[in-house]
C-alpha cells in the first residue's frame, strides 16, 4: 500500500509539475506580448535635407560671402545630399539668382525662375560644378568631384563678382546685379534628373574682401560658351558685352552682415507695421513706411538667420527667401536698416508651408487594449501557478501522515 501511494503521489506530482511549467511559459509569453505592445521611445528626428557652406579660399572665417569687386574662389562643402552608387548624373552646383519657383522639381525654368553663371562644359573653369554620383557613366566630367556615400562633397566654385549675364533657353540675354537682388549657390540634379532631395539654395552676400584681385566679365550664353576674362566691372558698366550699370558707391548694398537683434529689444515701440504673407519658401513682406532708396536687411528668428539685404518696390514690398532648413511653426521676422537698427518686426507661421522637416517626432500610439489584456491574463496565470504550488505543498505535508 505504501509503495502504491508513493507511486501515485509521484505521478500526481509529475502531472502538476508539467501543468506548472506550461502555465509559467504561457505567463511569460503573455507578459512578453504586453511588453512588445509598448512602443520604445522614438529617436529624436534628425533635420533632413542638403546643406551647403561656402568659405572664401584661404579665409575660413569668411562664410557665405564673396568680394564685391573681384572674382572670388569659394571652398564649398555640402552635406545631407542623396548619393546613388552607379546612379546617372549627380548634382550641379551653380551661382546665381533663384526666384520663388526656382526648383526643377517644381517646374522652375532656366532664364526665368533661375538665372546663373554659365560655364564651358568641354573646358570648365569653375563657374559651374558637376559633382558626380560614384560610378556614374559621366563621372569622368566631374569637375566638382564625387558625392560621397555619406552625402558629403567638397569643391571650389568661382564667383565672378556681383554682376553677370545669363540667357534663357530661347537665347534671350539678360543681366543680374547681385547688389540689388539676393544671389546665392544653387544645387540641382544633374543631366536633367529632377532630384528634390538634392535641391538647395544658400544666400551669398557681397562685401569688400581684397584691395586687389582678378576682375572678370562673365558673358551671357548657353551651356558650351565660355566666360571671357580680363574686363573690369567698370568696363561692363560702360557698354561692354555685359551691359550692366555699375551701382553708385553711396547706393551700394551694405557690405557687412549686421549683428543679430536682441529678442529682448523687440518691443511695441519698434514693432512698426510689417505685413507678411508666407508663400512656400518665400515671404512677401510689406512695409508702407519703407524708403525705396534705402537698404533693409531681414532676420528670421528664434535662431537668428540673416536672409540678406534688399530694397522695396514702389509700394513697399520685399521678397524674402526663407532659409531652406527653417522648421515648421511660428517665427519672428525682424527688419533692420543699414546701421543695424531695428525698423520693424512681426510674427509669421510656416506650418504646412515650407515643407521643412519638423524637429520633433510623434510617438506611435500604444495598443492599449492588447496591453491590458496581456497584463490581466499574465496576472491570472501567476495566481493560478501560486495556488497550485500551495496545493502541492499541502499534499506533500499530509502524505507522511497518510502513509503511517
């Protein structure tokens, strides 16, 4: 009898052990499901999009500026670009003027929406750069080097001065005076490939940098025509092929970037009467009190970014280009005069306008019902396991008494 009782007890204990192990595994699985349903904190979103920084050759302290009289060689570095191994083309780097709808991906047209300095494709001198995708079939023509796998590149770009000629695709010629309108460095997809991820505009300001240097006259032309060297800006103004009138010295664009305004100094007393309309990456600014003969500079804040100098039209309107990396949300626009004094300020909102990448990221909503169900079932399973352990221990304690 005793042996039979012990055998029965062992069989019963083994059965309970298997049940306990199964329930334990089920509880662990349910708890794991609940944990998986809880989203991990998302990594902070990184600012996306291409960025270009230009410094004067030999003067790394001079950033995004060029000489207002002589040819300037800029050390240009790009980051955040999309590189395609063995892809067709790459990126063109251009210097010139960009209108509101300048981007090729949005239908911008050469000579109308963007006007830039041309170069000779067969013998480029550095006014236009071609940065090639690694392994591209036209890599041999890359006078701007390769676009690295990490999205970076570096090249030297020649800026002939503040004036140049261009021609549209019908051969009609025109001129641009960057002392009267904002010019800068454009990047676009090369060889006709429209690549929005590689389109950017970086404003370049002109200032006095050197007392000597090379003056050039960039002729108008289509791709394949070279720039003629040796004519001074004054010769351009007196009927040379450029046909650009030299600006009066007293009327010239201010040569320096003013000090960023102190946010605490923006009060109702100097608010003025600025009116702003946001149009994608452009601001239409109206200041009825603006003097058409005077230069006005604009800062976009919170993070102060100087957008350049400009003059209003006859009704006090300015076109102000927003920085490419401006975040969605509310900002302040601050106007300053040539002496750096605040002449007015206002607020504007770019939400849904600029297409800029937000600096925050939404957390995914947790699956609340699944989490609750998993936790409840897991707790019940643990209670059942605890109850079975209690019953098993009680029976083992009573077993010796039954055998006696």
